[in-house]
C-alpha cells in the first residue's frame, strides 16, 4: 500500500498525497512539483497562472494550446480538475 507523503494514510500513487491532503491548499503547497513528481512537467517552466477551466472544455483546450505555443509545461499543479 502506498502512503501519503504528508499524513501517511493510503495514497493513490507512490510518493504522492492522499485526497484529503491534496485538497488542502496549504498542505499541497508544501509538496509542489517537482519535489514529489520530478518528471511530470518534462523540465519545462510552469505556466504563469492556473486555469479553472474543466478538463476537455473548449476553454481548457485553448489554454493548453496557448501553453504549447509559449513552450511552457501543459499542466499547472493548481489547474481546475472539474467536478
């Protein structure tokens, strides 16, 4: 069983946070990538701003397109997750 790197309860992935810790922005800020996901952004600079747009929405696709054109990482750790 994989453990949360903050509270040590069950986490979804090795070296990651559990859902409760991930949802707490103060805790999540302590473990901002690349500290616990070193290859997630492919060594590129993070985007300047997160987007609240839901995955798959036209707004999100436009943001991702702009990030590609600017040679930035596609994902920001605080991007909207939908819901």
